[in-house]
C-alpha cells in the first residue's frame, strides 16, 4: 500500500531519506538472480516494512524489488 502523498512525491521527484528513489532513476540490483543488472525505477509499490519499487530492465522485463536490494549512487 502506498499513500497518495508518497505516490505524488515519487512522481514529482521529491526524494527523502526513507524514499530516496523517484520515477526514472537508474538503479542496479545488488543481490538476487539479476545481481549487477541495471534498471529504471517505474513505480513505488509499497512503503512498509521497507520501500519496494517496480523496476524495468533494459530487455523490457520488470520486477518488484525492495530498496535494500538496490544501488543508486
């Protein structure tokens, strides 16, 4: 579940410590089957217990990934 305020901030590009990613940010996956893959953030999917984002890989596939598995800096 994502509140309307969080979703609006996500699409407006407003970043916070808890939600450091916004739409179209480029990330890489830190662990899991697609470790090292780069992707674009498409949507925020959940706020708790930690943010989860829908990301899209270069091949067009997508996946919901928790923030702790993403690298963005």
